[in-house]
């Protein structure tokens, strides 16, 4: 079994993730990463800018005018931005799994709240009403759909008496579940680039083509193929975690692809059979990546690029990564903004003069792109919170 060193994995990361050498478009930046995290709207913009010399207008154009990339709920019930040609594979695999999970849970919540005796029947009726409304009256925000459809303008109590319980509006839960099926999509954003105020729209109208779904097997195989090219080599555990899927699905995909086993520091990893050559190590490079960036969140086992002692400072208790500062393939700290939007790097260790200068240059580049605007996050790490800037 061929051995792949941590150093070679970091060299592959730098090139494949378009960090050491930036690509020329939003679409190329998304494709380089398989997909970008979109749970928080700014992350899409900041992840694309970290990999390409693009403006906010360029990113808006790709999302809302050219519609070459699109947001879709998929792996681990997370919202991502995908290249549109990957959506049939996603709809047939990860999104189908998520839609089933959300539908089962929401139906039980509807029954538990006394809204309907049969939660699944209520969901079917209400989803069909949403589809008819979008077809007849055009796209609408969540608020607009609540005004059109009284069934959506309700609230339900979930897990009463428990810390994670509360009273929640019905509309976002139902629309999110329906979107997971691929029948509707998050269309034009009516708010600022840092906010999510999308109009819901029929998928076929947004993309201008019928919705097609690959089989579950073919869909997972394509997702695993793209993951291996972007993130490989990686372990079975990495893939199961990233996909939010089963070992059976991952093993079937690896077998279909003829993936080759390689020895990694954390165990057996996998590479595509035509992707076994070592990549040349790039020149020293620095990067500032946003909250939930796909590089930070690409593997379950992160020891090859992150000191385990730094994890509690850079990730929250649920494993969500905050902003990160990278030097030559390793995370060395995070970054924050002051009240004027100026970016400052906060290091976890002494990285030397050259590294500090390179990271400061990236901070200046990012500050210029922000042009005085600031972003906030519900996934701020302990290190981010402890950095008190005037």
C-alpha cells in the first residue's frame, strides 16, 4: 500500500482547493471545492473571494443571473452552493436522504402540536398548495408565502419543557423540507449580501430545465468522485461524515470508482485510480478562510492540518469551524474585524516573520474587499470571541 505523507496531502490541498494559485471565476472556485457552505450567506462570498479575484457583483451574477451555481440543502442537513451540473446527483442522493429525515420529523411535530392528526397528509396538502402558488403567482419570500397561504402562517411548539425546545414558525420548516426535495429553490435574494432573504421559486423555472434525479447509487458515486478529487486522500470515516450518509453507500461508491487504498497517518485512505501522482509543493502561501469554509470542514479527521490542542479555540462544541488563518497547509489562527471592518489576524503560535507578513497581506486584501462592511456569525469560535478589537 502506497504511503501518502501529511506534507503531500497539504500540497494537494493548496493546489486542488485553489488557495495557493487562485482560479479565474466564481464557477471555478465552487467547482474546485465540489461545493461551498452556504449556511451563513457571507460564507459563499468569502469562500469564493479566497480562491478567485472576484467582486460581490461577480458572485451575485453567478448565483442570480447566470444561475450557474445554486443553493441546495444536502449533506448533513446543511445548505451548500453547488455547480448546477452536480444538482441531479445531489437531488438523487444526499438531498433525498435529508428530505426524508426532515419530512418524518416535521410530520411528527405537526401531530404533536395538534395541527393535524396525520402530519404526513397535512404536509402533502400544504406542499402542493405552495407549488400551486409559486406556479400561479410567481416567486415569493417566506413572508409573502405566509400571506398567500394561511396554513403557513402558524407556529408550533416543539419539545416543550426542554432546553432545545420552543415555539417556531411553520413556514421555514415546511419550505426548507420542500426545498430539500429539489422541487423549489432559493432564488433571488431581496436583502443585503450578508443576509438570507431569498424568494422561493419553482426549480424548473429558476434553472430553465426539468428537474432530473440520478439514482441514489449513481448520485453518491458522483459525490464521492468529486470529493476524492478535491479532498483526497481521505478515509472512509471522512467520507461518511462529509456525506452524512452510511458506510454502505460510501463503500459501494468507492468500489464503483475503483478507488485505490493508500496509507495515511490516521489509517487507510482512498484516492481515485487516475490521481495517484504526487503534486509539486507550491510556493509558501497564506489564506484567510471564513466561518464554515469547505476546506476547514472537508474532513472528520483533521490532524494533518490542525493541532489538536487548537480545536477547542477554533471550532465550537458542535464541530463548526470559525474563521481560520492558514500558512502552508496548516491552520495557525483565525481572523476578526474591528468596528471599521479592518481585518486582523489572531495567531495561535509563532509562525515567523515571512508567514506573518504574508498573512498580513491577506488581511489587507480582505479588508479592501470588505470596503468598511462587517460580517457577524453565530458560529464564532472561542478564539474569535476572545479577540477584543477596538
